[in-house]
């Protein structure tokens, strides 16, 4: 059974969305995911600044 994470503190930086959620073990995690078509970029971090840095430096190759 997979849990559907409830995202909070969602921020959009260019085409990338950064959000905070709790994983299945109750730890706070941060994710950065690109919303551009055919990009496929998404990463998970332990700290919010790392996720925001990844969002700021991401360049889509799908264009």
C-alpha cells in the first residue's frame, strides 16, 4: 500500500515546483519537480534550501 503524500509549502521557481511533505516514517522531506512536458526532472532532499537550489539551477533539456 502506497501513501499519498500531502504536500505543503508549495513554491514555484520557474517551471520547477518545490514542496515539503512527511515520508512514511514521519521524516520531513523536500522535493523539486519540473512541470515542463517531457522533462522528467524530480529529486528528493532532506533540506529545503537544497531543493530550492536544485530548482534554481535546473535547465530543461526537453525544449
